[in-house]
C-alpha cells in the first residue's frame, strides 16, 4: 500500500505558492512606485477573504479591463484570472 504524504506535500506547495505570490506582489508594487504608476490594491485578495459570486465576477471583469488597457502584464492577468475563477468554482451552488 502506498504511503500518504499528501498533507505535508500540499502544505509545502501552498506555502511556496503564497511566498511566490507575495514576492510577485512586492515586485509589482516597487515597480509601480518607480514608474510612478498607480497601484490597484483593491483587486488584490487575501487567502482568507470570501466574496460573493457577483463580487468575484466584478473582479474578473476588472482584471480583463486592466489587461485590455495595457496596465496589467499577461502573466499577472493569467495569475489573477485563474485565482478568481478557482475561487468562483469552489463556491457552493445555490
């Protein structure tokens, strides 16, 4: 029988993902400060923040608009869109 290592491995992956996201967020903020650009902190989500489906859809729309306007790189766009869509798919169906 195979051993169960998913709990510790999953914890390590989650910690690595959060550390990478924090580093990217800090890099974006410093890059935005250096360029004199505006930061959109209202679109950043914390890991434990819960939103309604309507709020999530509004944030997805805002991310698409920022990408279309050219204020968001493709990598950041994909990361934020994936995060928001994942959160939306995990909500219970009413």
